């Protein structure tokens, strides 16, 4: 692996904590975009050989995760005229502490797994587990639909990193399939955000309780 591989994984884990600790949606989206760019670079540096398939997946990751999806989220944010995540189910400081604890546990748990030496010395699995956990926390504790989309994106980023650990055993078609599934899912969630904002003038998913029958 390239010398910058593990430092990039550290950056991704720091971005996870940043997402958990801020309320401004613009900052949350920017952090997810930076993660997308980092994932593209990780793909290129995961192994020495850079085939056409490797470059294709790296470019697709940067384009979709780092450019296209953040732009769609920025547009959704402007359309619904919201700037911050307010009153999450779990506060920002507790979320940040939970994320830090989860990251530490991910490192400890990874050390107990029977891994190849190249993976044993890397942060790839701790970063994968920590990113999945961060996505789950954001997805389940934030009220704004846009923030929940970012949570789903982080969740998929963790799965993508896990795929890099299995790069030799898994065909790149799987990685491309994950990217396409993510792209479709984001469009579907964009439609949901649009309908929520049109009906309720808000993207607070708690408002959906008003749809329940009396």
C-alpha cells in the first residue's frame, strides 16, 4: 500500500467525528464530499497496480460521492431553505463522544480478527467499522432528511472501504454496483425530500407523524 494510505484513513475518521459534532448542513455536506474524494484516492493507492478498472472506480467515486451527490444535497438545502440541524434526537456532544468511543472500539475489535499481515498493520478495517457506525448514528439520530441522506452516504462509504480490503478477492464489478446503488438511492431520497418539503414546508422527518390516522 502507498505511504499516504493510512493517513487518508485517519482523515476519513476525523471527518466522521466532524460530521457528528457540527450542526451546519453546509459543513456536513462538505465533509461528506471530502470523504468521497479521499475514497477515490484510496482506491488508487490501495494496491500497486493501477489497472483501467481501478482508475474507473476511483474516478466514479470522486465524481459521484465528491461532486454530484454534494451538489444535489446543496440544491435540496437551498430549495427547502434550511441551514442547520436543530434538536437532534441525540445532541451533538453525546453523538461526538459516541463516535469517538465507537472508533476506539473499532480499532480494538479489528486487532482481534484473523487478518492478513498487510491488513493487520493497516487502519482499513477500523476505519470501515467506524465509518459505518458514524453513518448509523447520523441516520438514526438526526431529524432533517438531508442530514439523514448524508448518514446513508457515510454508511455506504464504510462499506466501500471494506470493499477495498477485499480488493484482491472481489471483482470491481461489485464496487461499481455499490456506486450505482448509492446513486439511485440518493435520487430516491431526493424525491422524498422534495415531497416532504412540499407538503410540510419542512424536512424534519418528525413531521411525518402527522400522517398517522387519528
